[in-house]
């Protein structure tokens, strides 16, 4: 039947598939491959070319797809890299809308080979391309400047993050040939206030050696009406500079990232939101001096806020969360590592009134979060798509039941380090009374200070009853499977659209529970690190019932053997990331199986696998030349 369908019909069907599913469907036959070349299917397709391992003929074949997105990595001054770049420009250049050269050792000459072919470019990423800016002569020649002005006029997004050698002069030449830039990132760049405060007139001259805030401010005064997004994170921006930025005439930023600038205070944020009333996204993570007053200022002056990130702002208290309902358009909220935020405040802020647009909540390491909040959140925000409860140590099976019952649209779920989650929670079963939750919150009531140091001698160790693993029986597992076969899923199985699941260090999960619960057709990322109950049986079930998996982490799962990993890599042909580190039972046989079956693998971690050898690793790298990252610490 598939062979006789018209190409147009097949292409229409592919529009409803994910990128991974489309790649698999394109391998059916030549007709399906031709259907996958439909330009309408290329809008979310990204070509990632590692220039040392890519041939010109390969790039030429990619030109048939007319993909608008291209990433070029590991470029150097070799003739092969130049050939790949030239071919990429010839066959993909006219269709490109997004080009990333992040981290490449690209030269000015190679960059000027690329630029003339990219006339429709809208997004350019030059982050970490330090070799390109080392000499300070980029676009200094008149002919280069003229060519760039003609080709880069349509660029809307420019990423100049993590550049050590960016100077005022080069920055001015770059933004001068891109007059329509709307999003600018200078994250991680070293920014001085002015390059020579003692020289007369230094505030009006551009530096040839450093990037100055005075120069950035001058750019904002010229481009302010067009600029919608600005990223100044990790630039050591002082509060005085932020106040100056807020008062630039005509500037109306909608997205601002000032994360990691630790000297910022509540008063600085007040000055900002008073002047920049069009803000809809603000990231102030890792700004340790900010308190709950910042949230109150935001609620007062920018009630249209949609994205807020307060992660690692440890001075935030309950008042920061209790009135979040005054931001009715809120879509994303992040209070990760804000240990003083309680469930009571979160219930008042997120569950007391309707939050119709809220889709993502991150409360990682908020140890005061309880089951009551998760239940209230599920009932009041049923359209939630992302929920991160990593290291919320008081979370139990009640929360897992609420998530499964009330959040059917969830796509990302993290319950890592929630050590009180058991098989009964992920399978949607009621726990028998004799193995109830009493005495199980050992991380909170057993005198343990951290996940690493236990009781360190101040308190008596937990009793055997406190640390015993609560496992389901064979009869209960068979009943769950029968219910699933009858079309009545329970537990996490009700989250049919789940794509990312993290159950790392949920050590009360058993082999039987994992086998019955993890059966998701669309799941692409699964993390089961330190799940000590995981065995080869679990891996065989995952390989069979999670066919779309692309990322798998099973670090410190000491019962896993070569046989289990071999069966996984044979079945899961889409794997791009695999972490099997810290396992003394894995040998060179695992590496041989990975080299034979994982043709798409890009990242592999086998650190602390003492039974593996460097010779086997060398053979693996030879068989998988596209392997971007291989972690092999302490492999003998």
C-alpha cells in the first residue's frame, strides 16, 4: 500500500511526524525519501556538519533538501574544511535562514567565503569563535565590508556570546552591516565600562582591544527602537550600568537576560521595570542579592510578564510566590534552588486563581515542596507541559498519582532524587497499608544533611524499615499489564505524549516496576541514573517499548551487563546520546556492540568502566567518526 501512495500524500502524512520519525520514514523506499525532501518539511530540520568528517559529495546531496538551518563545527584552516564550507555555501547558502559557527576555529578568510552566499540569512551564531576575532581585523577591508552589507542586511538574530577578543571596533562593524538586528546576545563577554577612564574623550572613542558598556549603550541609542531581545548574562554588569541601560531613549526591550550578574539589587530591578514597561521575559537567575521585593516590583510595573527565571536566587521567600496570580499571562516560572519557597505560598500563587497560559514550572531543589502543592497544581493547571521536581525530597507517590491523573498534556517530567517515589506511584496503584509512607521521609526526618554525607555521626543511622525498598508483586504487575492491553492505562502510562522523563536516583523503583511503567511510543529522552533496581530485563523492555528513544542515561546501574546494553543498541537505532558510566560489569563487548549498531551516536560516556580498554575505545572511534564527545575518565 505504501508503494502506491502519491508523493504528495506521503509528504502530507510526514507533516504530522517528529523529525526522528520522518528520518526513519524516509528510509522506507525511494518514493518515501523523495517525499521527505518536500521544502515544507524542512522548516525544523537542522544539518549539523562536522567538517573534518564530511565530504563535498555529502553536502551536495544535502542541497536537495533545501534546509534553512545549518551548523558547521570543528572548522580549521585545512583544505578539506575549506572545500566543505564552499560546497555548503554553494548548495545550501541561498536557502539558509540560520547559520551557526559556534566554537569553530574559523578564520576571517573562510568567513568571507561563507558570507556572500547567505543572502537570506536571518540568524547568525558566532559564539565562542575566538579565532575569528583574535586579530581585530574582521570586516576591516572595504571590499569585505561591502560584501557583508549586501548579504547580512536581513539578519534579525546575532549571537556573540563567550568571545574573549571582541572589541568595540569589531562590534561596531558587525552591527553596522546588520541594521535590522532584533535579538542580540553578548552573554559571557568581558565588558568594561570604558576602555581608558583617564584619557580625555575616551567615552566617545571606540576601543580596538576591549568591549565597553559605553559603546554598547551608544549602539542601543541607535538601534533601540528595533531591538526586542538583549542577553547580557554573565558580563559582570553592575547595577549602575543596568540603570543607565533602562533609561536609553526609545529602548523598549521585551526580553532581557541578566543572569549571573551578582551585584544587582532589588532597587536596580525597580529602576529597570519602571522604565522598560514592555518586558515580557526576564531572567535574573544566579543574582544572589535579589529578594522577594524584586517579584513585587515586577507584579506592580510589568503585569504582562510571561517568562520569569529566579533560579538560584536563594533569598527569595514565600511572598515572591504567593501573588504570582497577579501575572495572568505567565507561561514559564523557575524557582529552582530557592529553598525558602514553601508549598503554601506556591498553592496561593499558582493554584488559587486560573493561570490559563502557564505551561512550564521548575521547582528543582525546593525542599519545602509537598504533595499538596502538586495535587493543587494538577487540578488548577491541567494544560501544564513541563514540570521539574528534581530533589523535592518530600514528594511521594501521591504526587505521581496526581501528575498522572490531572496533567495529560505533560511532555517533560523530572522526578530525579525523589527517593520516596516507588513502583506503586509510577504504576498508579494504591500502596498497601503495611508499607505506607510513615517513616519513609528519611531525607527530611532521619537527620541526613545532604545526599552525599548521610548522618556523619551526629544521629543514629536509619533503621532497616526506613530504607527497605517497596516493591510490587508479580500478580500486581500482571494486572497492570492486562489493564494496559485493555486500553485502560494507569500511572505514568496515562501521559501518552511524554517526551522527556528523568527518574534518576529513585532507588525504590524495582526492575518489575520499570518494566511495566516505561512504555512510551514518543519518549525521546530517558534518565535512570543510580536506579539500583535496574537490570538487563528492564533494558530489554525499554528497547522494545520505547522505540523513539534518542537519549539514554543509566550511569551507576550496577546490575546492567553487556547483554542488556547490546540488546538496547540493537533495537534503538536512533540513539544519539548514551551514558553507561560507573559500571564495572561492562566490558569491551559493550563497545564493540555500540560501534556495530549505533550509527547515529554523537555522545558516549563510559567513564569509570574499569573492564574496558583504551584499544577498544580507539577501535570504536575509528568505526564511529561522527562521535562528537567520548568521555572515558579512568578507563585503563
